[in-house]
C-alpha cells in the first residue's frame, strides 16, 4: 500500500510553515540574539530526531531485528529530513563563525585571547574556529551520506529482492554506528555544551543522545499510530505498538538516570566551574521550566506508561507521546537558552509559533518521503517475522 498525503493536511502544513517563518522573523526583529537562539533550538532538535531515526534503522540492521520491518519506512522517511535540518543548522554555525551572532561567545578572538579558563583548561585545543567548522561539516555530511545510503539500499531491495542489498545495508549500518557513536557526542559538545564554554560534563553527550533518541522514538510512535488510524498499516498489531511505547518508556527512564547522574555528581562535588550551569537554571526564571521538564520526562511516563495495558491503548499512547515530546523540547530549550542568551528571556508566542513551523517542515518532508515508496518493504528477509510479531 502506498501513502498519499491528503491535500487538506498538506495545505495545513504549508500554512503552519508560513506562520512559523513569520514568527521566526519576528523573533529576529525583537532581538536578533533571541532569533538565532530559537533557530539553533529548532534546527538542532528536529535534525537530531531525524538522525536518531536513522540510528534506529541502523541498529536494527546490525542487531538483525525483524519486529520493526512493518513500519521501517517511517524512520527511513524521518531520516530524509536530515539534509534540510542540516542546512539550517549549518546556517546557524556559519553565522557564529563569521561573527554575525554571538551564541558561542568563545568564537570571539578577544575572548580567546583573554579568557583564563579557555586558555588553561584544555578547551583551546578543541574549540578552535576553523577546527570547529570543519567538524560541523564532517558531522552533517557524514549523517546525510549514511541516511541516504541506507534509504537507497532499502528501495533497491524492493526492486531487486535477494540478500545483496540487505547485506550491504548491514555493512553500511555498522559503519554508521561507529561514526554515530563518536559524532553524536562531539557534536553536542560543539553546538550545545560550548554555549556555556566554561562548563563541562563527561555525561553530557550521553544525556543529549538519550533526549533526542526518546524524542525520535516518540515521533515514530505518533506517526505509526496516525497512519494506522487512517487505515495505512493494517498489518501492525498491538504488539508492535506495545514495543514502540515500551522503548519510549524505557529510554525515558534511561534519560532520567543520566540527568540525575550528571546533576548529582556536580552537586556533590560543588566545583564552581561545574555548578554554575545548574545555578543558572535553578536560580533564575528557568526554574519553573526545569521542574516542569523533570515532571513530564520522568514522573509522567513512570505513572502513565508503566502498565502493559497503557502501552496497548492507542489513544493513551498517543496522548502520552505528545506530552513526552513536549517535555523533551522543554529540556532542549533549557539546555540552549540560558547559555545562548546569558539572561532569562520569557517564552514568547513567537517562539512557540516558530517551533510549530519547524514541526510542520519536518512532517512535510517526512510525509513526502513516505509517499515516494511502498509503506511496507516488499522483499525484506524479515518481513514475515514482523507480520507475525506477537508478545
């Protein structure tokens, strides 16, 4: 069965994209620094979701998992947003490199010359302008290459059958996982942690990964539920939904473990260079957002999604997914905004509309990719296993 995006939904997405673009322009008019911070927030988050969807596909190739094949085209389609998101993210990085904005304060030559911590902590070796830009190009180019390669092999398998494309996808997935293991952490150091460049955390890369992987799993769950509700995936059963919801729940707890481990160790050691990061977020206007984020990302899934029946209730799973996705966007907001703005800036309706515009952009390209291939892979060796999945 092929997917076709209804014209009404297409028009709604286009309208929301237009409103979001106008809202983003509005944030630049009010405060250019706030506009760039919003652009970084949305560009990184949606690009990271797209990247994590590609990671989901690759890790199942290497692990030879078969349960997900019935909806594999959904994470593949999500990965096709990567070139768009990467282009926007590169724009923000180039803006910092050419000193059009000052989200990354350490890029300023005066800071590099006079800042004691920059010059004595070892950060000077890693945070060099040209090296930072080259790493960005390597990250984005590598991610796009692997996502497109895995997508092309999947479509080739539909046409040719056999095991050749599957074996190649296995090999390319193994290469991607090695590349991803390094770059998913180093990119978060470069683009997010360096916003507060005096601060560091050895857990930060894992913590950011857990957040955007949960967000990708949740997005996958929402898309699969929407497609099934509209009659596109009758072959999927409650066990498929159960496993997706279970992964969303499990990685929510994993994210909480990493957040607490990072916070507890920094709080206990009480080193000035480390605790300032959390003082900024718990002692200013960001404090309510931190409390809300922790409640949504930990307490909510723990209370709502622990029971087996909850994971098999489509309406409840969809509602929980929307709430969890909101919680992790708030998490990304509190990671980026304090360091980028160096002061508390209240959330504005313009920033909310800008986020909705990016969401519409992401959905538009995901749906477009879904419509270009059969929703169910035709010749995958594990397809029958997926159709018979039962737990």
